[in-house]
C-alpha cells in the first residue's frame, strides 16, 4: 500500500512538472501600411484575408496634389531660366561695351554676380522638380513584403491620410506564439527555453523556444507575456489561431 501511494505521488509530481499555457498565433512582422501623401483613393486591389506578394500594389491615390506641385516647380524653373537668358544677353552686351570703355567694370561684375546667382537658383529649381517627379512613385502603395491582409480600412473615393493605417499586413513567414505566464512560474523559463507548441485545430505539434519575455506584468492577473518561436511547414497556420505551449 505504501508503494502504491509512493507511485501515485511520483506520478502527480511528474504531471506537475509540465506547465501548459494558452496562447495564440501572432505575426512578429505585422505592418500598418499608409500613404506618404494625402489624396483620394482611386483603386483598392486587395481584400481582407488575401495573400499578397512583395511589391504588389495594394491601393493607389490620385495625383492632384503632386500635379499642382509639379506645375509650380516647372513655372519656377522656367522663370529662372528666362531671367538667366536675359541676364546672359545683357552680360554679353556689357562686356562688348566694356571693351570700348562705354560702361564700368562695376556694372559688368554686378551682371556676372546676378548670372551666378540665377545659375544656383536654376539648379535648386531642377532638384525640386526632380523631387516632385519622384513622388509619383508613391501614389502606388505597395506591399513591403509577402503576407496576408488582416485588415483593410480604405475604400475607393475615400481620402487617404498620411499616418493613418489603410492596410494591415501580416508576414506569414515570421509566426510566433504569444502566451501569458503567471508571475509565480516566471522562474521556470528564460530566453531560449525549449517548449512544445500545439495548434489543436490543425493537429500540429512542434518544438519551439522562448524568444522573448516581456518585462511588464499585467497588474490585474500578475502574468507576463512571452513569445515562442516554432517550426511548421503548414501553410494553413494564420495569426489568431488558438495554441498551447507546454513547458517541461
């Protein structure tokens, strides 16, 4: 009888050694996609749940704001070029007159200085125009990496605003498990601790490792968030799926 009780106690202690945490699949590379410029959305090429590839166009905005800046830059450049042409004509004429001692050297030097200043202004105006032309590439908002669209907050005809997330993209190649561990069990893990990951809906059981322990506890539950990496070639694993983490 005593041996039987000892076996039960040993079995209970072995069961107690395995700590099971509930969690969910997350993407450790989730991006909020926004536009650099304000403009009306002219096309939305993706929908929620859709997989996209790198550099795929997610949505486009109109070019009216950039068109206006382009016209202003072109007008400024043309103005400086016209002024330079006039100064150059006068400078050439004054140089001929200076050779005949009909104008002062001071007047010629003033025209030369004005010509140099206008050359600088022309260079600045050209650079500004090129900068505006480069902005046209930002009208087609592209996916920075392959992934799945988990949220789409933009529609055709709406105003795209810089800094306002229009599309949220999750990278499916960088999935992890997010779980919470009780403060009393925190001493049982460290960075790199091996674990077993289970995703019941897909019958996946895989090895993993603790990759992050977030040093900020939940004051209501006294738990700490951890992240776990795991190995899986199953392409049906998506962020949000229920998972468990077993720590021995």
